[in-house]
């Protein structure tokens, strides 16, 4: 199979990821922080080392504020719902938000009377226009700017540094969803002055599913959305105030976190690449698709930095129909439909048709790109004959 659905979940993984997970399951198996015996200590060491490595790689000052969750969605829920909200508080987000940000925002809107502004950013508008629109959306009640670092639909990269500068000038918290950028674009919370950062382990990092991270830099006052066993501080009737236990309840996914650590080590070795391999491949893919008559591409122009994905449609053919043909006839995996980001499709007028998204990783090849382009040409030609 040609796997072009890397933005949903990366595949394959570095061999070290599965090896680390198997070792943890077969040779350790204990519950971290729930015992003093040697296996429990080894499990705890895996968790601690991974916190430290994440803090190093993403510029978080305190490894204890590296919080593990089952996925990025839970991390985003914790960051958004964990703030203390009041009626008429205001949040700014973009029209590119995944439902993992939009739905928690809609929840606090209904639950607390919070106002939410989603700022449009059509392809034809510049980053400067978008930043200006965000600046005009800020008012005296704005408490949070919660924004994706890059669109999971079109791959457009949001100018978060300029957005964060606006937030800092107005004493507004920032939450960055790095689900698509972590593992592709270097991120440093201290340098970029990011208050909260969330990313999954299973996408650009090339780690396992079932792993997600919330990082908090500085003094952000959050309240836990989950309560329960933390291993330590067991005599307390309430959730302990110490981090990370404050925001982590229940048994952690130790095998998954072990695999995440292995993936992070692999990522660290390729982090200094000036132009990642998958970016070169994505540019090749986009240029080839744009040359096919009857194919419409969305997102940034060819010469603008984007994530390694290309969103497109074949004339008036439903995107999911194209996805099914690629899967069943050509053995090619892509994502087709609305991509859990309905506001993006409203902005780009593709709600009815959806989009086909081809997304790449370091393991994809030029030969796969060429085979994919031939498949799309055949599909376009077959519909023209109807």
C-alpha cells in the first residue's frame, strides 16, 4: 500500500518505537508511581525521562509541567476547560481549528457564556491580513487565543509568533495546537513565549497512538478536568496541587510513553535538517497535481512553506468517492471528507464536496508520488469520459 494519510496518523514508525514498547510490556509491565519495587521504579524512570526529553526538545522550563494524556484532544480540553471562565470572557481562534479546539470552545460558550471569535484566513489573504484581523478581534475581555499552528486540511502554517506577540502585549494567554507541526517544525516555548502547547505522539513525531502531551510554560492557573488516583499523595481527599499529579489522574500509558521516548530520540537526530525530506516530496506532489487539468488544489501556493500535505478535488466528484477509488483500485490510502474541521470547509466553500488530502512523512518516496499522480490522471480521465 501507498500510505498518504500521515496527517491522521503516521505509518510506518521507526523500528525503535515498537521495540521500546515491546520491551516495556514484556520486561517491565509495572505501574509507574504505584510501588517501590524495582519494576515500578523502572516504569517511573521511563515516564520521567520522557518528560525531560520533551521539555528539552520543546523549550518547556519545568519537566513537571509536561503532562501526559491519551491524545492531543484531551490535552486541549484540559487547557481550555481548565481555565476559570466567567460570563462575557472572550476567546479568539481561527477558522482553521480542528474540532478538538472548536468543540471545547463551544462548550465553554454554552456553559459559561464565553464569547468566541473565529477569524477567517482565506488562501488569498496574507499572514499580515490575518494578524491584523486577530488584532481587531481583541477586546478588554479577551483572555485566551487558542489556535492551531497549521491547518490539518490545507497545511497552511499560521504565523503564531506574530499572534503571540499580540497576546503578550494584551496580557492574553496563548494555547497552540501543534498536532500537525510537532515533528516537522521546530518549536521552543520559552523563545516563542507560548503559554500552553499541545501535540500528539502519533503524527509528525512518529510515535504510537494513545499518547498526547500538554506543556505549560510559566504561571498558568489551570484546574484539573479529571480527578482520581495519582499514586503519590494518596492520603489527600482532594486532587494534589503538585505538578504533574495535579493534572494527571489514573494509570499512564507506560508502553506508549516508552515508544514516544524512542520516537523523540529519532526526531532529535533529524531535527536539524534545513529542509525536511517530506517537505520536498510535498512540493513535488503539489506541483504535479496543479499541472493536471480538472484538479483543484487548496491551500498555500507552491512556493510558500506549508505542512507536507496537499488538499485537492477532482472537478465535481465527491471527495469520498475519489478516496474510495484510490483505496480499492490503486491501494493508496488518503483522507477524504470534512477532516473534523467544518469551519475550514465553510471558508473554502467545500462543505458539500469535502476534500481529498494526501499527507506525507519521511518514509514516503518519489516513486510513490509518481504512482499517485498516474492514478489521479486516470481517475480524471475516466470521469471526463462519462
